[in-house]
C-alpha cells in the first residue's frame, strides 16, 4: 500500500483593509522610504483597526475564505491549529475561539507558538496527525496581529511588522504528494535578542513593566539578521541535500517574509534564481506566522501539481527550519 502523506488541498487568507505605508511612517518616526525599502524590501503593511477584533477574527476570516474556495464544511474539520504569537488572550487558545466562530463542533483546537516559524512547525504537527491516520481534515492557520505588540514610537521595529492571516487545509494523499521532509531546530539563546520581555510568568505585568515598555516587541536587528541568514540558508540547503534536490529540481522557495535580504541570501545559498523566489513582503511586511500561507495564497495560481517547493522560516525563540513539499494541486481558474 502506498504511504499516506499529508497534502495541502486548499488555502485562504484575510488581510485588513487599512494600509500603513512608508510615507505615513515617515510622519510617525524618524525614518524614510529609502531606508525601509533598501534594508527590508517593505513598502506597506496592513493594520487591523476594527474595535473588538483581533487575531481570532482574522484567523476565522481566513478559514472562511478557504471554506468558500474549497467547499469544506465546518463540521468536517477534525483539528484546527492556530499558529500565533499574538493570541487574543494569554490563556485561552485562540484556536478554540476560531473553531467556535466557524461552528467546527467536531474539531479539537489548540494554539502553537513558534513565532515566525509557527506555520512551518504547524505543518509538521498537522502532517504527523494525518500521516498517522488519526485525522483526515486538519486546518492550519497562521495569524498575527503584530500591531497589538508594536511600539509605534520605536523606528527599529514599527516599520517591519503588519497584520494578517492565512489558512491551509491538509488532507491525506496517496499519490506521494504533499509533505515529504522537514528539518526543524530551535535555540533558546534567541530570547535575549527578539521577543516581548514582560507579561508572561517570568515578569507579570506591573506598573514598572508598563512604564518601561516591556510589553512591546523588541529586537536586536543586527544579531537576529545574522542568525536568520545563517540558519535559514543552512536549513534550506540541508533539506535539499538530504532529498537529493539540486537547484534545477526546486520550483519555488516559499520563505518567511521578514527581510528581502535574508530571503535573497537563502536563495543564493540554494543556487536558485530570482524567478524561483516568491515574495510579497513589499505589500504586507512581516506578518509573523501568516507570511507563508499569505505567500501561498498570492501565488496559488502559479503553483502546479507536482511542483517541488522548499519552505523555510526563522523566528523568535529562536526557531527555524525548512521543509520539502510536493505541491498537490493545480488551481482551476
Ligand atoms: O521575523 C523574525 C526574525 N526577524 C528578522 O529576521 C529580522 C532580522 N533583522 C533585520 O531584518 C535587520 O537587522 C533590520 C531590518 C531590522 C535592520 O537592518 P540593519 O541593516 O541590520 O540595520 P541596523 O539595525 O544595523 O541599523 C542601521 C542604522 C542604525 O543607525 P546607526 O546606529 O548606524 O547610526 C539604526 O539606528 O539604521 C538605523 N535605523 C533606522 N534608520 C531609519 C534603524 N531603524 C531605522 C529606521 N529608519 N526605521
């Protein structure tokens, strides 16, 4: 009997309407379009600005989009995973809210926290459940409302991030398509260079932590950049070498969108040209767990059944890795 693999069979997305462009940021902090564009590749990002709405709302909308496109019914969902670093509430799983919003009464739901690598890690979890035969329809969402943790007076972080959500349906495949291999790693050294210091069990909120702005995201950009370039490129190269893939075999690199220069360095290490590098960072900035599914959505009509895709990500923690996926469908226009 052929081995059952886990394949992405449908995708969906949600992006808030409000656009925050570089010209507007120039009026908020001491920055300029030229710096942001040359250092990051970002031109604009989306901001969720609807009172009472946060990550669960965006995740729900992304799954609704997926359901509309695929015909998936809420009661058919077995498991709903939400990868996010910005849950609606610290203890309640955002995934449980999303499942209830959708009426996915037959699903169990939980969150997964691996920051910018969340969707990649989530693919590993979702695939394992499907390969084991335990569940047949797993919905994986990557969703982040980065505007809720960004200090809009800090130019080193506020130009980088945006809000958004993307969702994927994973199902069993018997043609050898879908998730083939993964190389995932983490290193706790990252907590000193990228994260939110207070608000967790180590430093619960106090007047002092608030006054010191310890509830906003901080980043030592230069250090993170070095780790990101090295580890994402190494992981992508490793996944290619152990699956016998040379640059001609790879159809596209699907990389976490944090910085155009990091993505370019990864592509260079893989030996692939620009035409194989999918990029939308210019329009959305870094949406953390949402970048990879948003990329899949924006380029869905370009993807063909059987395409060899290398996924790669790097994020807070640190967390990083790469995966080899054989795309399972060609979109019917
Ligand atoms: O997604 C999770 C993982 N995160 C990442 O992968 C991000 C990794 N890091 C990066 O992408 C880059 O380090 C940044 C885009 C964050 C920064 O680029 P950089 O080339 O590493 O710049 P830098 O931090 O070394 O700063 C260079 C200069 C500094 O001035 P001095 O010290 O040289 O005088 C900064 O103060 O640029 C200054 N600067 C800015 N100038 C204008 C920092 N932010 C800004 C800004 N506008 N927004």
